[in-house]
């Protein structure tokens, strides 16, 4: 019987796949792990892999982050080679990255069934490359692991053909599992210049590649009533340098600019913050997790995670300075209690997905066509 293959390339994928890897280990289902290396910093991602208790990758493709189409093409070719070598029962991809899309194409062309973790999210914002990726992945995956009922509904509305399961989001498992270790291990509190602060992250292409939006973020950070701690993504640092604002930000007395930090440090930064400002997807989810429970100003025009807004954790502020500052001040002053549970699950998603994967593996016979769930259309394999 062949094994499932876990595929990841960026920090959110590593964070969100780790609970599934642990669950498979508990269920004694052996698996293989392929790491594409899409992450901008190979050393830092190695830290993530060991912090999260993921095994050493069976395949480390070492593909450098670069232009989207080139990276996607390279990941397709190299992942297809690994898939041919392994003949996995199932290829598990996560989220909406170029790695996830490329691995999906590779698996599809090698006639291996795909399990999409975090399926069914929709921003309906076609400027976002992530929206292109998640839609394509959802429509060719055999197994769709939707984190919420809303995500499931999106899949039904679009008639995505794969077998659908509501599983919660493994990011909640990750925060619950890792926070106690983070509290013990992280040294980040000693490096912080401020006791009370707003935590900020920004890296979405449609934001940081637009000089007007990036400039408005910098002005927001300078105008908030509390100081800002800002672990900046390399893409953002480059864009700030490009518009001549990096120095200005780095030397501001109310802003602490940091390089991207490890996961444990980031958990602690979230937990100790008074408010979070972000355009990240994962951070919107993590903020709702019981060990963190923080309000979030989403610096975007759309979100594929509306549950955080509906539950009162998040506000969609757009990308203009005045609106973001207004939202931030309102949220800093808000005294209503936040829900004690998360809309994204209770920390058992890894277990739920692990069990389904175990069943798929169990029922897998050697013939490649039987790897597809019954309701999934069989694709002609004539090109071979
Ligand atoms: N994160 C981290 N260090 C940082 C910033 C973020 O470990 O300096 C983690 C964070 O906990 C979250 C994930 O990275 O789980 C989010 O990644 P990102 O914002 O890059 O991607 P997205 O979730 O928007 O796809």
C-alpha cells in the first residue's frame, strides 16, 4: 500500500500541515514529506520545520522563491518527478500558494488523487493571486477539507466535484499545541522595546506592491495611539526600500521593525499584543484561537475568512489610512468580551483530517484510477 505525500513550501503551509503529520504519526500511518523550498529564507524555514516537529523532508526541492510562473513551473516538474518515484496514495496540499497549485497540477498529471487542506475559502477578489490558486485547486481535488460550513457552502455553490468534509482549520490545533512551548522557549519578550504594542504584518502583493497602499500603512503605524511591533516580510522590506521609506520606518521611535520571526516568537508576539493589524490570512485565524484571542484590523478590501468578522474578532478596514486608524482606535477602546471559542475549529482538525486520510490510504488499491473518489470525474489519460 502506498503512502500519502504531504507537500508544503511556505511558512503557513508548514504550520498548518504539522498537525496532520502528528495525527498520521499517532494513527501509525506512515507518510512522505516533500518541501519545495518556496519560502524566501531557507534557514528560517528549517527553523519552522524543526520547531513544528515535522520530520526531515524526504524531498527538499530547494526551489528559490522567484517570479510566480517560473516558480510554479519548476515546482510542477520537480514534484511530478518525486510523485513518479513515490507513487503516493494521495497528495496533500494546503491553502492557496504557488506551491499548492503546482503540486496539484503535478499530482493531477501523474494521476494521483489530491486532498486539499483549507478548501473552499473565497475572497471573490480576482486581484489576489491566492484566489486564482485556491479556485483551481478546489476544482481538481478529489478530497476537499473545508475548515467551516461557509467554506463547504462555497464548494457546493461552485459544484466543486471532490468529496467534501468540514474539518476545522489545523491552524487552531497548531496554536493550542505550540503556545505552552512558545511561552517556555521564546526569548522575544526580552527584545521588545515596548510593553504595550500593536502587532503589525503586511506582505500581500496587492498591498505592498502598490506604493500608495504601502505609504498609507507606514503612516498608520506612525499615527496609532500605541507603538507598533512590525516583523516585516522581505518582500515588504524591499518595497519599502524602493519607495524610500525603510529608513524612516526603522528609525521611528514608536515603531520596532523586526526581521520575520520564528513561529514560537510570533505566537508570543500575538499573545502579548493589544491589537493586531494585518493583511495575512493565517493571522486572522490565529487571532481567534483561545490561547491568543485578539482583535484584528484587516488591512485589505476583502477577506476569505469572513467568519472572524462575523464572530467579532476582525474588522475589514480597507487599505486607506483614515479607515485603518479609525478601526484600530475603535478596537483598542472596545470592551465587549470576545468569544471564548474560535469559528475555525476546536483544535481537533489535524485528528479529523488524519483519520480521513488513514481511511483513504486503507481503501486504496494499486490501480491509479481507483484512487479517485467515486463522484470524481475520471480524466482521460491519453497524453501518455
Ligand atoms: N508568522 C511567523 N513569523 C512572522 C510572521 C508570521 O511565524 O514573522 C506565521 C504566523 O503565525 C502565521 C503564518 O506565519 O501562521 C502566516 O503566514 P503569512 O502571513 O506569510 O501567510 P498567509 O497566512 O497570509 O498565507
